[in-house]
C-alpha cells in the first residue's frame, strides 16, 4: 500500500511540480495541497504519503535513540507531571499514582496509606521540588503539600486548616518555588499563592482572589516573582517596603493561559502557552517564536508544557506536539517526534515535563507513555537498520560485507537481503536483489564480499551464487555472472565466495569455500590453488575466510583459512602463475611463537607495515618481522590482556594508531603504542554485541564501518568520547537473613535510612548480611561497574562487575566495615564510594567482661583447690611423719625391748628348760622380724623418704649387712641424680617390695657374685633394672611361681610393666618400666 501511494505521489508531483515543495519544506504539505484543485481522495493520498515520507526521512536522518521507561519497568503510572534530580543524584518522578525514586535500575514508590499519617497524603502528584536545605517538597492534587524526611523515609503533611489558621489556602498544589532569599512559595489550584514560614511552618496567602491555577513560578533579576496562571496570564509580585504588590504583565489574550515559563541570562522571559505556542518577553516587547514553519501538521506544538534553559546557548521546549531544541535566539536546531515506524523515537508527542540532569541527560515525562530518556551524545555512532515499514532503510539486518567507494557511496552486503547502495548525501538506499524474472539480477541475496577494481568495476561475492560484476549504471540491477561450471577448469572453483582482493597488477584473488582462485580479467582466466596433503607448499586449507586476503606493503599476499595463515611472495618473478609457493603459519602445540589459533578470520596491515591477525578463539596475533622480512616472533593478545572476546571478526585501523577489533562480544579499541584495550558494547550505541564475519571497512575520511546481526554502525573514532561523570555511590539496602531492614519497622536496628546511616549495631545471633548498592550514572547504568570489600572479612577488593548485590554468611561477632566503589559505563570510578560500619554484638557469655569474670572466678577456684589440696597434702605428710615417729618411738622401741628381754632370758635359761628356751628363741626371732618390717613401714610412711634416691638407698642398706658376709658385690649408679624425683607412697611400696624380692632371689638362689641396681627417668618414664651374673633359670618353668607372679602383679598395680629375662648360665635381669605420676 505504501509503495503504491508513494508511486502515485511521484507521478502527480511530476505533473504539478509538488515534489520540489515536499523536499524543500516538509511542513508545507497542507498549504500546497490547498492551492491545488485535487479531489478529497487524492488529497488524502497526498497527506498520507507526505506523512510517510516525513517520518521515514526523519527516522533515518537522525541517529537518536530514546529509552522508554514505563510501568513495565516499575514506574507506578505512565503519566508523569514533574521530574527532579536530588542532590544525592536520584531521579524523582511525580505521577498520578505515587511518587517514584529511580536509581537507574529500580523504583522506590511512595504512596498514600490510609492508616499511616506519615505516608504521602495523596497519590496524584502535580509537582516536586528540592529546596536549598535538601528538603523534597511534594505538591498533590487534593492532599496539600508534603515534605519528605530522608532519614525516616516518611512525610510531613501540610493542608488546609480552617480551625487553627495558618494552613494552606488550597489543597491542590500546582507549583513550588524557592526564591533567592530562601523563601518557599506554593502555587495552588484556585487558592492563590502561599508563602511558607519554615520556622513556624505557617502559611501566608497572597493573591487570594486568584481562582486560576498557578502552574509555574520564577524570579527575575530584581528579585520579583513572576507567576504563570492558566487564565490570568503573567503576574509580577513585587516586594516594596516589606509589602508585596502584584501587577499583570502584558495583559494580552495571546498569553492568558500560560503553562510554563523560564528566564534566560538576558532576563528574557520565555513563555509557554496553552494554544498559542512559545513567546519571549523582554523590555515590554512580546514576540512569538515559531517551533515549525507551519503549525498545521502537528497542532499540539502550540501547547507548550515546559521550558528548560540548559546554558547560554541551548534551550529545550516540550509541547503536546513534540520536543524541540532551540538556540537562545529562538531558532529550532533539533526536533523530536513520535514516529510509529521507529521504536527508538519518542513514545508520544504529548509531553508534560522535561528535565536535564547533571550529566546532560534529558528526562521527558509524557501523558500516558511514561518517561523517555535522551542521553547526551558522548559517542556519536550512527546505526543503520532494516525497518519493514520504511522502504528507505536497509533491506536486511544481518550485515555480511561493507565497502565505501571513492565517491563516498556505501555498498552494504546483507545475509538474505541482497546488496544495498547507500547515498549519505541524499540519505537514500537503493536495493539490489535476486529476481527470478531477471536473469541478469544478482545470483544470490547473501552478499559476502564487495570490491570495486581500478577500472571502476564492482565485484560482488555471494554465498552460493558465485561472483557478480555490476554492469552499466550503479542504480540498475544488471550483473554479469561468474559461476562454477563442473568440468570447466576455466571457471570459478566454487560458488561460495568469501573474499575478493585486487593485487598491484589489477588481477583478482578470490577466496572460496573450496580453494583460492587467481582471476586475470584481461584474459578471463581462472587459476586454481587448493590444499594438497602431499605438497607442504600448497594452500594450508581450502576454506578461505571472509575478507581474509590482503597484499602487504612488501608485495606479499596473505590468505587466511580455517586451518592456518598462508603467504605468497608475489615479487618472485621466476615463479609461474600456477606454480606459486604457499608458506604456512599455524598453531603449534607447545610453541608460544606460533599462531594462537589456526582459524584465521581477519588480516590487517597498519600504517607502520605491521601485520595483525585475528583468529576464531585465539584472539589477536602480532606478526613481528626481522630484517629480512621473515617472521621471527608472534605475539598474542587475548581476553587476559583486555580484549573483549577471543573470537575476532574484523580488524581496522584509525588515524591515531589504534586498532578497532569487532568480535562476537563487542568492539575493542587497541592502543598499539601502550598495548591497552578499551571495550565498547551495545549500550554505547552499537548495533549489538554480536558483530559479523568480514563486515568491516574504513572510509575515505577515516570513518569506520562495522556490521553485525542488527544492522550497520558508522562512526569517527575521534568522536567517541568517554562519559566523564563520576557517579555518586550509595548503599541502598541492608538485608538480614535475606529480609530487608526497614527504618519504620518495630524493633528495627535501623534508626534512619540506610543511605543516611554510617554505623549500625546488630544482635549477636545475626550472621547472614546482604548489601545492595548503586552508582548513580544514567547514561548506560547496566554497564556501571562495582567493587566491594567487607573489612574484617575480605582481604582485598572484590570485583563485582555489574552485579549490585552481595551476601555474606557465617559472620562472627565483631566489628566490620562494608565498602563499595562504583564506576560509570566508561569505567570512570568513584574511588571514595560509600561505607557502612557494622557491629555484630557479642553475646554476654562472649563479652570481655564476662570472660574476664569467668577467668577470675576460675583462677580463684583453682587457687582454692590447689591450696586445699596443698593443705591436705601437708596434713597427710604431717600425719605420716607423726605415724612414723610414733611407730618408731613407741611400738618399735617396745618390740626391740621384747626382743632384747627374750634374748637375755634365753641366755639365763640356757641350761635349764629346753622347751622354754625354744619358745623364747622363737619370740626373739619373731620380734626381730617384726622390728625389720616395722622399720620398712616407718620408712614407707615417712614423707622425707619419698625420692627415688631413697628407694634405692633403702634397698642397698637393707642388704648391706647380709652381703658383707658373702662374696657378692652390690652396686648402683647415679644415685644423686635421683634425689629430686619423688614417688607416691604406693609406688615406693610396690617398687621396694618388687626389687626386695628380686635381691633376695639373687642372694639366695643364683650363686651370683655381682648384683647391679640402676634407675633412670626420661620425661615421666621410669626404667629400673636389677641384674645379677648368677646361674639364671628357665623363666617358663618358674613362671608360675608365687614370687614372680606377685612381682608382676605389683608392677601392674602402679601402671607399670615388669619383664624378667633369664636363662640357664646367663644370669637374671628384672626390668620395670612405668609412668611416674
């Protein structure tokens, strides 16, 4: 239908010479039609065609993209009446259903809650304003005025108070303004002008008789308020002698209904009216400013809703018929409209409010279509796309090849849409497609290679349609075809053509999927080169890649294949045309001086004759040549060095010695001198992150072209400026066990908004914390970067990429500090960032005072226990000493006396009664034995004899008299070293009896001449050994003897082990090993 109407338009225009009018003035269509006598139907066709022409030219002539933010993105309502940016950097939107705070990602919405008097008083909001004290004031439709408290995230309400007085004169607040002296003025809807005394929070009313809406307030250079009303025009409020007087300014019907006003630096008032367009007023003179040459096409432009003066030169004007940018003289330099066929145009022409933030981004509030965002052009990147509704656009979005000819015309090959010719001067596309009804048309719509030779012939490589050469006019779809003909050696080797290159002789090298062709046009001759597994100097692989044939400055031809790079020396005059040698460069395992990947996808020689090779998976390779032009080193650059992806599709150089590398994940700029990468993504204005094979070219004036899966980009590298804005960074949410802490919650440890909190104390049983943070830069917030660190937990900064949320678990009690820094989309960092100190309280049983108390009490208890034990030990020792003394002095002396008396009596009765004598001898012997045993007991209980030294000395003394009457010698060594080693009484007793039994046996049974008793203590281990050189005995035969068994039992009782080693003729050894406690 559109093409039919357009063709009719051109036919009629040629007869009535209207097309010239259309091209000269897009806005004069209707006026021109009125002068011609056309039928109503024809006039309708004219108007529709004109609108289509107007929109299509408009949509393509500007590379402007509006971002659209609506309820689908979290906005509470799609009609936005007011916009501000607060001093923290957040953007606020006043809507008909709540107040919205926006951080570039998320919305925090404030609404009225009936049961909460600190909530917003009304959801329908007309205006928002931040004063010099950083208070945010909210004017509602019927709920009066609200002041936002950022600490508590609550509101204080100001409304009409008929009883107490001093309240607002009307609850409909349409405008808010703070004058140069800090006074806050409130424009109402029918209640005049109100002045708030911030100290008493009382209102004074001015212009009470005014029933109109006060829609805007401003101030002139003399401090007079200029008030815009929607029925009484402009009113000046002047302060004279502490009183205010009001006068009307230029009481004319043209400016009776005013929606907006602004002052420029010349004290000129710019006035936006409802129905009469834009005016400027200065020195008593009122002048109309036309936003377009004819207001008939877009009637809404007469309703001027907002005016924003950015600087001395630029002013923005919003209307109900589009958005305009003007100079200070009132000349329109840019205009923006809703274009149904352009998804990136304004969503609607009906605009309510515009606002420029601190980075120059324009925020546009609309009626019913949310917010439109227009980013300042840091990066001027044009984007050419396919628009099915617009004939004058690319024929397809997937770009496969690009070529700019010497006339500046751009040839664009698509994958499925044929060939495009773009004339940038006329902003016009011409399409060439395969046409089954035209045998001379393109053979295939997949265009893989484009080249214009020295003779002006345009050669087109296709995916499956061979080689095409344009014949005749560049605007005709007439091509000569070169196809593979089976059996004909002098035909193209394969119909999938990937690359076309013209050498210095004017001959063509044609890369295909099945080999390389050398084509000599003057002879119409093809010479084929293919891979030969038996010939190491043949082509390394038949699959030649897109745009991968170049001739370097030294005359060498380089060919990139799917399995290696090839070089041909074209300077070798001795080589026949069909006998050329290919020198291969491939990836070699364990050879770092080889290509990083054999799949070669791009070849480029820079201005310094340096060769660069792009690969599919191995990144970028630099081929370094020696003095004889031989490759001596290959240097590799990958993602590790900063390349955005290791899969490369194209390489171009700019005029500042940088490489531009298209990949499957964005575009990389490589500073050759400093070896630094700078990466660009779709958010920087590029068609997508996915570029395409071979779709790159450099224009005559240095412009670069890169194509991908979503159209074609063109740009001048010098015009790609980085965003210089340093974004403020805030911690926006703290979560405990994945639940947000709210300042308004009962028993919440958060006493004020997390953004206004520097330190927080948390209960001891909290060990999982989550933090959400944001960097407030709105150019491309999805590419803002972050780093964070929890001091006391992390040892260094943790890169977070674009992720704005982190969770910590298993946190111990103690003090921490969470720090976060952020950057904008171009990597400009706010190194100061934001921080929050966190104290996770220690439970009382882990508190220092409690631990100290426990330690003190424990020490006291230990001291008490030790003291008590010591006292008990002293008491026991005293008792042992007393017992020993008593046994010795009383019982021992008595027994001795009995023994002596028995012996005396025995002597006297020696020759008398033999029976009595025998009995007396028995009494004497028993008494003597009891005395010996009593002596042992006295020794045992005596605490002064607790040392190991005393034990051995006792054993030695016990047998000294007996041994003196024999030939047996008794020895012991190192006795003095054992004096400080004390033994428990039980241990002394058993050891004494064990070794007493052993000595007895040695003396009475072994016929020995030597007995040795030695003891040694290492650590807490006692080794005590008794040895003799007697006859020995069979331990198995005597193992069941009571003596030996008793000895071993005693050893076990004190936790030791007794070994008896003996054999006939080899003496006996008794070895005790035990732990001394």
